[in-house]
């Protein structure tokens, strides 16, 4: 029977193997916006207003301020993939953190009482 430590090590190696497949990444998120231009007589100023767009927009926070970039549909498709890649990466790292926390406890216990580990392997 595999020890808990060996099970964790196997799951951890599987996660690190996934890291090599992560494509390019981007922070931030995509939003779809409709805007008003402010020109008098424009349809976006009518009652009821018919706003411009919808536009794809990439937004991210930089030092507490939101940066935005307007995107075409093909650009938005690229960003969608990059953002998904980043979320996938973050999920892998989060799972690595959980396993590492459990393994740390095991290794710290072993370090505290090395003689209890004689038959472990
Ligand atoms: Zn307008």
C-alpha cells in the first residue's frame, strides 16, 4: 500500500507535468460594453437610447487602477484563450499549494521524531 506521502508525491508530479502544457497567459478579464458617445442627436442620446456596440473590452487592474483596451472579435477570441490559460494555471498552482501544505505537515512530523520513520520505506 502506498503511503500518504507517496500518494501526495504522485499527485504533485502529475500537477507539475500539467504546467508544461500551459499556453500563453493574460491577467484581467473580458467584458462586453455598450457606450454613449455624447454627440448631440446621436441615436445613443435618443429616448430610448440606442447605445453603441456591443464592444469587447479587456480590463485589468494595475496598481489599483483599471486599464482597458477595446478589442475586435478575433482579438477577444485570443484574450479569451489567454485568460482561460491563466485561470487553468492558477488552479494547478492552487492544487499544488494544498498538496504541499499536507506534505509539509507529514515531513515536519517526521523531522520532529525521526525514529518513528524507520519502517516507512
Ligand atoms: Zn452616439
